[in-house]
C-alpha cells in the first residue's frame, strides 16, 4: 500500500469516526465539534482527490460558516452544558437496524455494480477552468445556475430575515 | 513539496503544541487547593453556569455572513476567469452582485444589521 | 445627499485617525521624548528633594549622642501608634532621678510618613530621612530601634 | 452577597500569619536557567485596592517604567499572572477575594506587599473594625515594602529584591 | 549570491543524489517540520519583543532593556517562564475541548504557512489555490476560539469567544473581497503567479486608487480578523478581563498568544504578497537599471521587510486607537467596509478588463 | 431665601417643625412620624423645592439616634438641615429614597453602620460590611475584640 | 434571587465585574445582569475597601485626623485635607493667613490637574487606548515633582494643617510651576489630538450614559458628573472658600448629559485650573504660612459642616463635637458615593463596553466611596 | 490516489450517509438533526466528486454539482437555523415533538 493510500484510509477512518461521534455524542457542543472534524476530514479527502478548490470551498462554507452558525444557535437555544436526553432505547435499536440494513443494501449494490471510467483524458479541475466554464454561456456553461444561485441566496437571506425578525418587536 | 506538506505541517503543529505543554507537565508540580479549579470571575465565586441559553444578537450577522460567504465562493472562480472572459464577466457579476445587494439593502432596511 | 454624507463621514474618520497616528508616530521616532529614569542604575545621580519623607531617623552626633529626652510628644502626636518610647530613669550627677530614653521603637511598617511626629518633637531629635529602599523578606525587620546602642542624650538638651 | 469568607470563617481574625514557602535551595544548572527566566518575567496581576495602586501605576508609567525589567505585561486574570502586588489596604471583605485570587494563580506565584497597609495595616492598624492587619494574614508574602505609599523606586527595589529571591531559589 | 533559494535547491539535489525518494521525502518533511517549528518560535520571540519595544517608544519609555543585551532576551525569558508554569485546567471545564483548543489554533496557524512564499522559490507548497486556501484555513481559527471560550466554562470567556466569532466571520467577507480584487488583476490564485504579475511594479502602485482602497480595507479587515486592537473585543482587557483565554495559563495560554502573533505575521505576509509583491523587489516599469540594482537585495529581505513594515503598521494601530464597541465594530464592517469593497471590486474589474492598470 | 425667611416659610407648614438655634443653616427637628410628609413638602412645595439631598448622617447619642439630612435647593440656593430623633433600641424611620434617589444608598449606609431601619426602602441590605457581619460598627457601644485593636 | 441562578429565564446572564477588574479602578464590585451584551441592571456592591475611617477618626485628634482623609480620595488628597482643615478652622474660628490661603488654592488646583490627568489616562485605557495613559502620567509626574519638593510626598502629602499649611513653599516652586504651565499648555492640545478628536473615541462617548439634569440632582451627583448634565454645582463658585471668590474662572458646564459631555467638562476644567494657577502664581502674598494655634486643638460643642470642590465633586466634612479633643462623630460626604448611585440609572440599556466608558467618565475612586 | 479503488470511497460516503440517517432517526433536537442532514449532504458531495474524478475525468460536471450543493446546503442551513431560532422563541424548546404540537 502506498503512502497515499494510507493517507486515504486514515482520513476515511477519521471522517467516519468523527461523524459517528457527532451523531452519538450527548453533549451538543461536542457534537458540533465532531461534526466540524468530520467536515474538515472531508475537505482533506478532497485535497487528497486533488480537488483543491472544492476542498477550500468545503472549508469556507461548512467549517467557517455553517458550523459557526450552528454553534451560535446552540448558544442561543440550548442549555449547552446539559446532556441531551439519550435516545429512547427502542428507537435507537430501530435506527441502528434501519441504518445498518440500508447501508448493507446500498453497499451490496455498489459491490455488484462495476464502475468503469467513461471518459478519456483529463481536465485540470483548476479554478481557472471552473471559472471559465462557469461564466461561459455555451451549452456546457453554468452561467445560468450562477445567476440563479444569487437569486437563491437572495431568497434565503430574505427568508432568514423575515423569519428571524418576526418576533422581534415582542422581545423588545 | 506537494500536498504532503499539509500532513507535515499538521504534525509539526501537534508536536509544537504538545511539546510545549508537556514540558510544564513534566517539570512543574502545581499546588492544589480547593479554589484553584473554580472559574475565575474577578475573585468572586461564580454563580450559575455560562453553559446556558444565552441571549445573543450575533446570530443574525452569522446568518447573513453565511449567505455572503457562499457568494464569495462563487466569486473566486469568476475572478480568475474574468480577464479571459472579458466584458461579459463584468456584466454577469454586476447582475450577481446587484441581486445580492438587494438582499443586503433589504437586510439593512429591516434592521437585521442593527445591533439587538 | 446620502452619498455625500457617507463619503464625508468616512473621510473625517480617516483624518482623525491619521492625526492620532501622526502623534504616536512622532513619539516613536523621537527618542529624546523618552523620560524614563533607569532606577537601579541611576542611584548615583538620583537626587530626592530634601523634604521627601522616607523614614523617621534619630540624629546621632559623632559622640553617639542624640537629643531625645523621652518626652513622648512624638508618640502622642503620631496618629497611628508607630512610635513606642520606652523610658528609663537615669541618675543625674546630683543624685536625682531623671526620665530618659531607653528605647525608641519605630514601626516602619506602620508609619505613614505624615511628619506629625517631627513637628511635635520639641528638641528636633528626630527627622525624616530620604531613604526609601525598605524592601525586606521578613516584616519583623521593619520594626526598628532608632536610638543606637549605647547612645545617650546630648548634654544640655532639656 | 454570597462572598462567604471561606478561609476566614473558622478562624477568628487576625488568624495566623502565613509563612512564606522557603527552604530547599536548588542549585542545578537547569534550575538556574529556570529561575533566571522566572525572575525576569514577572507578570503582575492587575490588582490595586487603593492609594498605593496609583504609585504602582506610576511605576508602570513612562518615568519609572517597570517594563525595563519585563514586568509590564500586567494580566487581568490570575491564571496568567506570576506575582500579585498587593497595592493597598486589604479589608475583611476583600480578604477572601484576595485569597481566592491567589489560590487561582498558576504555580509558581509570588506576592509583594506594597505599602504600610498591605504590610501591617498601616494607618488603619488601630481603632478600625474592618482592616486586615497585614496581608500575610491572608496569603504568604514574599517581599514587604514599607512606605505610604512607597515611591515608585521603592516598588522597583522590591521587585528587584523579589528577583533576587527567585534567582537564589529560595521560594 | 547566497540566497535561500539556492540553499534549498542544493539540499534537495544533494538528498536526491544520495537517497531513495521515499527517504528524501521523509527527510525533507522533517526539515520542513523543524523549520516551521523554529519559524514559529522565532516569530513569537521577535514579534512579541517588537511589540513591546514599539509600544514603549510610542509611550515615551524605554521598554525591556535589562534582560540580555538591550532586552533582547526578554521574550526568551518570558517563553521559558511560560513553559515552566503550571498549565491548569479548571474543574468545571470541558477538559477535552479545553485542552484541544490551543492545538486547533496552533495547527491552523501552521497549516496557513504552506503557501506563503518566503523568498524566491522558497515555499512549502505552491498550491494552485494559494490565497483561497489561506482565507479558507484561517477561517478555521475561529473554531479554536469558540472552543476555548465555551470549554472554559467561564462567562468572560464565552462572551469573548462569541464576540470574536461574530467579528471574525464578518470581517472575512471584506478581506475576501479585497483578495478577489487582486485576483481579478492577476487572474490566478497561485501565490507565485501573483508575485510574478508584479514583475514591473507592485499592485499597490499599479492598480490606481481601487488597489489602494482595497489594500486599506484588507489591512483593517485582517486586523480585525486577528483580534488585534482596536478590534480586540474578544480579549478586551478592560471589559472581559482576558476574554476567551481567561482560564488558560502557562503554555496553553502561550500557544494562543503565539498563534495570534503568527497569524499577524501571515496576514501581513499575504498583504505584502498581494499588494507589495511579496519577495519581488521594487521594480518600476522599464527602468532596467533601477530594477537590477533592486535585485541585488536578496528576495527574502524584501519579503521580510515588507511584512515587518505591515506588522509595524498594525502595531501602530494598536497603540494609538481606542477600542471599538461590538456594535460599532459590526457596523463598520457591514455599513462601510463591505459596500465599499464591493463597489471597489467592480471598479477593479473594469480596470482589469480594460487594462487600465500600468 | 435667607435663614429667617426660610424659618417663617417652614412654620407655615401643616406640621411645623421645631428649630434649633445657633447653627450655620436653618435646622429643623421633626419626629419620625411626620418626617415623610415633611420631606415631601420640602421637595415639592413652591418656594422650598429642596431637590438636592447632599448629606445623610446618622449620629449615635448613646440615648437616642439622630438622622441628619442636609438639603439644598438648586433652584433657590438655600440650604437647611433636618434632624430626626430616633429611639435607641429600635431605630426606624420611613425611607425618603423615593423622594431623593440618592437617599437609597445613604440610607443603606446608615443601616449598615448604625442599624437604623428604613421602612419601605426598596433594598435594605448591608452595604459595606459582609452580610454575615454582626453588630453595627459605628455605634458608640460597638465592641469588636477581634478586629479592633485599641490604641 | 437572581444570584442563585446565574442565568435567568430569559437567557440573561449575571456576571460579576470586579472587585479585581482592570476597569473598576480599584475594588468596586458590580453585579451586572446582561441580556446578550445589553445591560439590564447594574448593582454595585461596596465595602471591599471600607476602612472604617469614620470610626477611626473618632479617636484621632483634630490635628491627626486630617492625614487619614488623604487616603480617602487619594487623587484629591490636598483638597480633602483642605476640607477638613476648613471645618476645624470654622469650629475654632482660626483666621488663616492670606499666604496660606493662596498656597492652599494653588495646591488644590495642582491636585485637580493631576487628578484629571490620571482620569484622562485611565479613561482612555478603559476604552482601549493604551498610549494616553503613559502620556498623562508624564504630566502627572511633573506635578508630582513639584508637590514632592514642597510637601515631601508624591501622593498623600498631609500638607494642610489647621490654620495653614505645614511648611512654606519651596523656593523653586514658582519657577517650576510656571515651567509646568508652559509645558502642559502644549500637551493638552496633544490630548485633544490623540483622544478627543478620534472618531472611535467620539463614537464610544457620544450619546452614551445619558443622565438628565433632574436625575443628576436627584441622585445627588456633583462635580463634573453633574456639570456634564448642565447642573451648576461648583462649590468654588457657589459657596466660595479661601480666595476662590476673588478669582476669574468659569464654572464649566455642558448640557449633553452623556459621556462626552462629562469628558469635555473635565477637559475644560483642566484649562480652567491652569488659568487659576496662572492668576495666582505671581501673586502669592508674603507673610505667615500658618496661623498660630494651640498645641492641642479643642472644638467647641456644636456641629460644623464645610464643603469643598474636589476633582470628583462636592466633598463635605461634618463634624459633631462634644467639646473634646476628638470629634464625637465625623461624617465625610464623598462625591463618589452619590455619583456611583446613579450608575445603574445611567448604564441600563447600554453595552458592557459602554458601562466601562460610563464608569470612566464618572471617575470613581473607590476608597473615597467606601471610606 | 490510483491505488484506492472507487468503491472504497463510495464505502466512506455510504457509511457517512447512513451515519447521518442514524442521527436523523435518533435525535429529537432540531439542531442535531440539522447536523445529521449536513452529514448526509456531504456524503452525496463526496460521491459527486469521486465519480467525476474516477469516471469522467475530462469533465467538471461533478465539481459544479457539488459546488451548487454546497451553496444550497448553506442556504438551507441558514433558513433552517432561522426557523429553529424562531421556533425556540415561540416554544422555548426545539424538540421536534414539541414543534409538532404547535400548528401554525
Ligand atoms: S511620620 Fe507620622 S506615622 Fe510616621 S511616626 Fe511620625 S507621626 Fe507616626
Ligand atoms: S523624639 Fe522628640 S518628641 Fe519624641 S520622645 Fe524624643 S524628644 Fe520627645
Ligand atoms: S499604605 Fe498608605 S498609600 Fe498605601 S494603601 Fe495604605 S494608606 Fe494608601
């Protein structure tokens, strides 16, 4: 096994372990931190896949944005020092079984299905290419989604504000 | 060096921090007393725990930040490509920013950027 | 209109900030403005004003004589009991008993350098010295005996 | 308030004087280096209760400038401070706070009693019902400096004395 | 001429000639690791001393001058002292996260080092997304602060951490836009490309007013991002005693302290790279003679000079200005810096497309 | 208004106080029961308008207590002193902290050091001493063998 | 009770500021109820430096008790001593020689300057600017040197005695003071440049900690705190003592009622003090510096109240004498005590950072409050 | 990179997906549920990238999809948290069960 493969397995282990802890930890703040580690690990995986841009985006958006937001909302809404209630036993068993079964099923399907590279040649997933393709108005260009994203963000922002501000006067 | 450097730097960081902390562990025998481990609050025993709900006005900023952060992410590839694409890119970004700026104005108007 | 105010706000702010930076920058570049006196190294040239009150001392002349009659005026004048005078009875040549100073105990750790004792002393036996280096590791060292061992009252002081 | 004088409740005041830790003098090379470092980097806790604190500030200020010795990094939290300069009177209500601050400091830690009040109660020794007669009734003190207030040079002298004490490995 | 570039190359060549590639990789990793660690240590010592001296001179006093010649060993003593100080963990804290936080902060500071070009050809990893990588990774450090603040179980810490959370994320935006406005000019995120594009002059001079504006905004934003005064609300001493690191002592505190200074160094290095050409000597257009003279000064000196100058400016801020209040701080970002930098970016784009820059 | 005019003006009140002579300022003596009403008059009656309570003192006369209020008017610039005599065993007096806000702290101080109880005070607690402190230190009969070293 | 919980229902946080805290200037203990960053309530807890001075004075003679009062408001120690000396003189009907009067006023004004300088530095430090503190101390040191030369101490001088001052002026006094005035005139402009005009500082100050004139009076505020709200309350003007009646100076008032108004009042007061010193420094009458008094002072039976204007406001000394050598009861009316009581009123609804600024502009000296 | 077969990467993403599922099932708290959803979205992203890399190396479609997914995830998280906070303000609880009771 080459060094690179070793790195991959360590990373995957890290991602899965942190993910598992994130959903299992009883302390909500720790849970958020484990989620953070898991997401960082995924960014590492992208680095390993030589998709640096996506990795950076992953860090910027998930780690720098979403997790911070989650932490803030934990401060706001939770007794973050208290333990979360343990899941109901029956429900936990059901969940484990369901998730396990689902996992097995999918895994079997994946094993059965052979993946074959379709395309030939490679394209450098550099930011330049991404940018060029994003801005191009040709058939494979993504300029429309690019603009649509801004509308989506606008909608999200307005939505957030409307929802979050709604109860403000009563607070004051 | 390539991406291996990340691993190297990561471990350098770990080693640095761990080394520093270990020295004190090894050499310093701290005295123990009852009050040492308690939280510091200007010399007065704390009451209650900060791990509680906490009324903060910061989260709206974080919400809006997240939106702008995503916008920023899309602007990196744009910025790299802008010279190649030329004027069209400027137009595209003007539309893009204009739409977001609307949201910004809206937020401003609604008072989301005012401190609560 | 709004834009104009906005821009002039920004400019005014930047101007005021730059002003402050100019001042600190001036001090940064002008070493002659530094007023630091390097204490332990400047001991020689350090001159304290003669009125500075550092501690109470009793004046002894070369014959190891002082002017204190043991009248306890200073003890009474002292607001916080810094001075304890222990008197004894000396025999005068005429065979009369005379009150005299035995020990002048001075609690430096209590003294507030208020000068009241000096004012009160009728014979100017004590005065304020300029010594200020009183740091000790053990506070009992601060309790001092002001009259030197074997000293006695100067002739003619009443 | 809930300032229970934890350490004072059981013993009536003036209580006992805390002895300063001392004794074993260490002389190995390593200790020498460590003591050199410690003595030259005494970060004081921001702690001043009354008039003496003003003279402490003067010591920090430009004319006397204790930063020449590396003392200027005044920390507001006891966790990061090395030395408490007790600048001012300690009263009974403050004593538990002082004790607590001292307790919460990370080892090694040192104490300087600045001024008559901290050394012995000073002007408030007699006829007062609320003043602690010397900070060493509350916490062990390494260096005492008399004066009311001691002039800045006197405080510097005390700091140098403390450096000497540390360097000799006495505490 | 002795330059860092030559040294690294010769070491690399020598290693490759002697050993198996894997061994070479390992040895090089080791060298890089040691270099990074010593860089950290040296930076910490130098910058702290510099800060103390700068503050002293601005405050008409002498500053440390008794420990070692001219006080140069002062920070060494401080570091040793901190290392020899008990690192206590409060009882009520979340011990695991409490001890993890300094690691996170330090590791993040380490990782940002990767694409920084210290001199011509001296760079740990010339990543193709250089500047994006830096802004991405540096956004991680906020997590370390939040973690520290929360895990301390101390009200001051928590307040400080949340302030700094809001502050860092906000200022990331205008810092990001400032970076983008330079990327627009260079058309690449790669640090070497950015530096190379300043062959004939630094962007600060070539880019007209918009470049200047974005430079100013960038400096302000990074000052805020590194929690430096006047934006040091996270550790506002007169309000929250020591902010998020109130409960940290000894080496754990030192690591936060160090990370702060290393972060300053890195952001200043980035600012120098983006606007002042990194290690690129001062070149003016086609004045070949002048340019050649400038080239005689080693590139590492250029880089360090620029970076330290910017660090000095940031220190200058600190010792001049009062601290902002938290709402003013966020106002500054959202009402002034962000709109201005957005408009500025559009101007910059125009300049870039039309080629109006020099 | 000078001293005499003030005296005349005060005598016209519903519950006229008695006066003490020989002091620097007009000195009125009232009893605890009438104090609150009197205070309201002083504060709001036209021509009096004593809006500035600048000193509140409690005095232990061994047999009784006196509360001394120094009042001044920022409008008319006249000053007067009001004394209220209190019982020694159970000193108690209605509060005036709703008339002059500053009285809130001053009364707490008097309570803390003398044990004078102000009825209706919003927050009557020890101010200087710790809550578990025993005794009223500024009373003349206060003895504290532990803390107080007599010279 | 709130303190039991630490956090109330609405996500409010109860936090202790002090007694050991950089911005409380000593050992003030504030219990703050916060909602987010907004202050809901401030509750001052005093007594961390309550030194029982009033009790102590009951056993000190009239000569002795003066020195303790310099430990109360140590920044205006001269002025405190002055108030006490005045009260004793009032009781004993001692006529103070004119030279002593002028010396006293000179010293008072120098003290006021030193106090305001320290306040300026400390206040700038509270709002986060560290350099002004050092600049302020440079000027303060100059005053301290002058003081030390004449009075023999830097901070707690004990220079006033009943009937005059303890010692005559030092021969160099006039020269040094003139030098200082010239020096300080240039520096006070630097103060404006460094802090007053600074946009950050201004925005930290303006509109913060509003105190209306009515509440200022009702809370018993005096000194610059009240004058910042437009209440005229300068004892030097209203009830002139010593030579203040013959001097040309203005009572500085501002109408803003916010922190900036209080700040400006103090800045102006420094200039006024300078002009008072300038008026007096060349006109020190010759003569005795101390009236002849008996060795043991005995106040007649009665009550004596005297007030002076310290750097923080009105300082009152109320002596009740039974005719003995010691006061029967002595009460110090300290300006800070009343000013502090308005803190809660002023701070509600503002942020923590504002609280620090408000406390800065109140210029609290805690031993003065606790006594 | 080439020594690791695609299926191993898929294993990771699938496992992560079901870990997220498990969290979604067991957690009652909206914030933790949101965290689980983030995990699920990430697992999908991994797939996009991996497929792009292994199967269609000449295209960038996968990259774009994951880019947009990240953008949408961010928007979704923002809105979700706004809703959670709003709910919390009204109900003083963010338990899903409690939220069910309140119909609005
Ligand atoms: S100087 Fe004052 S305190 Fe000291 S001994 Fe003399 S009278 Fe007592
Ligand atoms: S020192 Fe002076 S006052 Fe004191 S006992 Fe001696 S002679 Fe009397
Ligand atoms: S020793 Fe003197 S100056 Fe120092 S605190 Fe005590 S009374 Fe004040």
